[in-house]
């Protein structure tokens, strides 16, 4: 790190930090019997929001962590809650030689830290903080910002690293340094199998709600049960990995939950990160409490036409094939693994015929962002893996929200 960048890092670190005290909130939160029963099934329960006031309104003693992301952070920023932080940070950094884009990046870092620290101060639980999506393919900067987030609050911050070639490798390095990692934007059992074996993050994810939506929105079937089936299949693959490789203890997060029925269906999954609305639906459901039990061995009926090209790709999301396991075995056994770049990982997958990483052009990425969270499958070639396409769609949707957040910061620069 150069002298200038070290100076910047130290200054921003001082700004981003916030005393959180030792006492925690004076509020008294209650238990919920339905959440208690869900927790007894084996699921750790998190809440999915960056909004402190909203979190306070739904918090129960069974909840043990929170997750934020670029979309949730943008919602907080657009409310105006962080405007004073933005002004103060810009003022504090006015003597540092930064380009406008570098300044926006640093202010954004401070904002994310402050949003998360507000939650930590109230609930005294782990909070997952998301990296800026512009560095998702930049291994050195992912490592840099991952370390910087952890340095701000090592007791409570978990760093969310996006599922990209560079993400796999940076998560591996961060974990070697003892930094907790939530490896996010996963959509298949095979993606998360590779993540566990290669990177050993604390957590991986299946964004299950978006999987149901991509089937329904592309007229491949009703979409019912798709995300749930992928999530349960991934959980069982991870259980096998943890048994076979005791040093690997990666846990699964069921993410992008859309309703209370999914919460009940996924009882027994390692972690559920639940939006407040879905949690309320679950709490108010008519299902008898005693019927809430682990569904890890449940057979899930799915609404998809597997005879359709993309329908068959959907069916592959919950399978980890022997050939893919062989590819992972070869990869993790390489002496050169810790010297690999993201491009090296992409090329190795291509050489072994594994369509894990499609080479999307900038025009492709713009098209993906234009489609929103759910891609139009008919516009993509057969060579694209559905899980990879869904990961890029999620990353681009986060990019759109991050752009809105960054624009709010820029409005204060003048």
C-alpha cells in the first residue's frame, strides 16, 4: 500500500468507525413461539434489512443476525437518514487528493459501515456488509475492501463477496486471514459446492425466490418449488462436504425468500435470512406450531417443463454431477491455486468443458441490467449456464441500485 493510500485508509477508517458502547439497546424484545419452533428445526434465523427502525419493529429474540445489500443500503440512503454522514465525510476528505469517483467510492464505504454499525449497536449481532459491485471482478480491490470492512468492526462484521471467478479466489484468501465471508449471489448446488471446496466461506447462498420467478416469467411452468428444491439439494450437498472434509464448515443461507410458506418449507436449512414481510406472513400463518419441523429430506414437487431447453437447465440446478466433482477435485489439488487469477479460473473451466463462467461482453451486461432481476432466457445462447446468468442478473440489479446510491452522494459534491 502506498503512503497516500495508507493515509486515505487510516482517515476513512477513523470516519467510518462509530462507538457502539457495550450495553446494547435498552429495548426489550420478545420471543415468538412460531420462530422458536422454526429455530428448533435446525435453522438459524436472520432478518434481511438495513433499515434500523424496520428491524426494531419486527425483532424477536430468536433472530441472531442481519444481512444488508446494495439494494437495501440504497433504500436507507434514499430516505435521507445518511445525508448528514455524506456531508461530513465529504468535508473530512476534502484535503485528500481524490478523483470524484474515488471520493464517491470512499463515501459509499463509510455509509455501508454506518448503516451496519447502527444495527450492531442496537442488536449486538453479526451484520453482513456488501462490497461495491464495481469491484466484483477485481481481486486485489475485493481483498482490500474486505479487509477494510473487517477492520472497522471485527467482532460483528461479515463481508459479503459476490460469486464471480475473482470472488471465489478472494473469498479463499480472506478466509485464510480469518475474515468471515458470506459468499453471495449463488443459484445452484454446483456453484455452492465449488465455493465450499475451493474457498471454505462461512456461508454460501441460494437466492431461491428469483429461481421461482425466472421459470414463471419465462413461461417454463408455474415456477412452484424450484428455489425450494435447489436450496434443499444444496443443503444436503453441503452436509456431505462437511462430513467428508471436516475442515470445511460452510453453511447455507436460504436467501431471497418471498413469503411465509417458503419460510416453513425451508425449516432445517442452516440459515434463513428473511425479509420482514415474509417473516410476518410466517408468524401469522395458520399452520399449527407443532407441525413446523425440518424438511431436509422432503420431496419437493416443482412446476417446470423439463422437456424445454431452459427447463432442462433448471433441473440441473439441484444436481452436482460426477464430472463437476472431478473438476473441483483437480482444481483444489493444484499447487498453483493460490497464485491463480480470475482469468486463470475461467480458462481452466473452459479447458475442462465446464460452462461455469460465460464471457459476457459489456453489451451483454447492459442487456442483463435492462432486463432487471429476471433475465429473458430466449435472448441467450445454449452455451450460457442458467446459474451463471442468474448470478450476473443479480449482480447487475445490485449495480443499478448502487448507481442510485452513488448518484445521491454525487448530489452533495457541489
